[in-house]
C-alpha cells in the first residue's frame, strides 16, 4: 500500500500560515502591504482585542474584480509576478501569493472589494478555507478585508499569544515600519473603537515626528547620497537621542523594512563613543538599489535580505552617515575618515558593479566646495571619501601642554588663530571660548579624559610613547591579584611609556617612564591604573587596548592640570579639537555644550 499522499489544501495552508502568520501583527503586516501594493493613498487599520477578534484593513486602492476576489485566497495566487525572472525586478511588497491563503486557513475572513471601473463590488466570506459566500455587493472603491477570530481553529497558536499590550505593541511596530517609508499614504489606526493614531500624508521628517513625537523635532539630521548604483536618504538622530533599546532603528531597502546586522553596524559604528556604551542611535534610512542586486526571497516574512555586494553598500552607508554627523557636529571631526574597524581605502566596488557616480550636495558638509559637485568614474571613491576628510583650519600652533600626539597624527593638526580665540576658565572646571561663531563650554575633566584616552589609544595602536630609561630603577610592589594582570599587559604598558620588569613574586623594577613623567609617582599610577582596569574589564567587555587607554586616562585626570595662560588654554582646545570623538568622554560624560547666536537669541525672546 502506498503511504505518500498530498495534504488537503486546508492543512497545507495551515502549515504555510505557521511561517507567514505568527501573531496578529503578521496578518496586519500582510494586509497593509497588500493595500500599499494596490496603490492606496488612504488606509485604515481597525483592530479589536489586540487583533484576537478583529483585524480589518480598509483601503482606497485599485480593488479586485469578481473573479480575482475569489482567486486571491488560492495558494500561490498573485497578480504581482508571473515568471521567476520577475523576482529580480520586484517593485511590490508581496509576490509569493500566500498571505491571504494562509490567513483564510486560520480565520474567518470577510472581503469587500470594488474596482473603480466597475459598477458593483464583490463580497466574499470564508471560514476555515471554505468559501461561504461569493456575491456581488454594493461597496466603495477599494478593498476592505476583515479577519475575524484569528487562530480560531489553531488553539495552540491562540494560546501562544501574549498579553494584549504586547500584541498591540507588535501591531503598532508593523504600522510604523510601513508608515515611515510610505509617508505619502494617509494612515489611521483604531483600537476597540478608539482612534490611536492619525498620520496625514506628509514628508518623511514630519512623518517621523508624527509617529514618535515632537521630541524629534530639532534632532534629526538628513542623510543623503546619490550614485548610479545606490541612493541613500533619510534621517539620523542626534547622538543624545540614543536610547538603551533599539526600537527607533529603521532601515529600508527598496521601500521594504529589513533587518540587516552589517548595515546596522555601518550606521552604529559611526556613533561609537559619541554615545554611552550600550546605547543605540535612532535612524530612519532608506537605501535604494537596482532590484536585480538584492534577494528578498530568503524568508517568508521577507524581512531578511541578501545583497550582491554588501561590502560596497556598507562603505557607502557608513560614509554617508559619517558625512552627516561631521556636517552637523559641534566642531569638525579632524580625522573623520579614520575608523580602526573598517578600512575604507581597502573597499572597492566589485569589478562587476559599475563604478559609482556621486552627486554630492555640499550643503550637508562644511568640507566640500560651495557648488554642487558631480564626480564620476573610478576615482570617485577617493574623491568622495576625501570630501569627508579632515578640515584643516589655518594658522599656527603652540604646544605647551605635555600630552603630545605622535608625528603621524600631527598632519591633521588643527591650527587655531590665537587672535580669534578668546578663552576663560570658569570655576576651575570649565573652559569657555568663542569659536566658529558659537560659544562653547568645555568640561575640563571630561575633555581631558577624552584627550588622554585618544592619546593613549594612539600610542597603543600606532606610535608608542617615547620612554625615558632610568639609571636607577625604582621598585614598585603590587597586590598579588594585580601581578598576573600586569604581566598580561606588559607590552601595552611599554607602549604607554612604562617599562616594567618583574623581579620577584609581587615586585617590579621600573626601568623607564614616559618622557614627561619622573618615576617617583609610578607606584601610585600603576596601582590605581590596575584597579581601574580590573573594574573596567569586569563591567564592560571592551577590547583590551581601549580598556587600558580608558583606565589610564581615568587615573591621569586626577593629576594637576596646568592651563593658566592663554597659550595653555589654546593648546588644550587644540588637543581637544584633534580628537576623533570630542563630544563625549570615554566614560560617557558630555564634554561640551555649544550655543550658537540663534540659540542665544531664542533664549532671550
Ligand atoms: P501577494 O501579495 O504575495 O501577491 P496575497 O495573498 O497577499 O499575495 O494577495 C494575493 C493577491 O490578491 C494579490 O496579488 C493581489 O492581486 C490581490 N489583493 C490582495 N489584497 C488586495 C488589496 N487590498 N487590493 C487589491 N488587490 C489585493
Ligand atoms: Mg500580499
């Protein structure tokens, strides 16, 4: 006797539904996407009991005729693609033709639809995949689909649902993912008869504000990049808007919300050290690429995506975001292009991808020339990236401060015209100065921690500090618990100028110290440093070099800071301006605050 047989349609569709419709929010997503694919300009979402008893989507899109209205519930029934080749030219959200079949297998559905060019509409009622009614009806142009009692015949799924608040949260999230990218469409959302959200047609910035609230009003920076092969647009939020949760991160590819670890990293990495550890920046970024260069058909919910060349997309996105942050930051990012984790110069588009043509809008950055610039051909990478590179501010320098960046770093030197820089130390804790048409207040402790941290990190990663060898080495004694740690980081300590050598179980000879330091205080420096390093390693699992640099910077900020004369103050500002990430201290404190004349006028209004 044969044992293989085909599954009945209802069972096959219930199995498929398991993948596509996991919870009410998945049905919401599919129905909203269908309304958008039908070119609706107005969409209503009506929910009861967090989607358990009713999910209804009413649109004013193109509707379906009598036959299509019946067909749409069949599995693999779609009007969106015909051949496999069409998969590479997708312009619609749907194409697999399985959403309505899946929903009909696990709910009772009432569909009313009418095309503009037809007199009457169609009503269809289904239950457990059975068509109960299919008749002409009077209804308005467009489509209304009401999904009632979701999972009524799949108790396991129904019992698996979370609280109303959680399910409603998922529904809102699906609505956000669509409404943030289809700003031209008007959305309204009702729950249990109450209007929860009304989103009029608007531009993207206004849509973001309408969705997330007015606190975003002055905190969004535009991101824009245009090339032949990729277009990037959208907004990133000011670093101070970063939150512990990731819930304001929206990445869209060809108008589809996607989750992509690498591309998220391309954005997040540019905020590194601008925001406290563990915080996530908010962003709303849309990437447009030729449909043939992506594959969205790798998961039933189409939220994952594969790019032909994700390294190239990474580089463009990373550069575009950096450009925006640089253009809108309080002060110039001196070595803006430097990112130890990702080396731009090594990234070239693959040979099968056309060299990009870049249209740069100089309004977004102070680094470019005044007019709109169009760069094409193979040198665009260099030109584009060099557009992001350092701004050199003219005139001479004056080094009196004893923290020195290496020769290599000096080429990015910020040169300040002393005649134009008026400074004042306030309360022994703040440095106030006017620069670039803004009044800056610098927290001396936080700024010093930042300067020291970058100086130490540079010594560890690039150019070691010059060591002054000691004729008569001091001996330092450390707790047994610190000895193993010191031995593990001896080479790093040497790069920072401390040449130590173990002489017995708990003692070290200090054979050399940093050139600007005598060896009398080394016992205290190393002791306190190791304690900070231990705590740091325990609390944050950052990489070794940055943990060492952070701990030593923390230890050193307590030593006396000599910035009495104007020259010392200017030198300090210069050191600070040379930092990669001047705005935030390595331990997450704000370093500076600026007031533009606009801010001041506003204050006095
Ligand atoms: P897909 O969206 O993948 O094509 P669905 O099962 O979601 O599959 O929908 C099947 C078909 O039903 C669609 O291809 C479309 O032709 C039609 N359809 C579904 N919803 C609507 C709607 N709101 N307006 C017009 N046509 C719709
Ligand atoms: Mg669909």
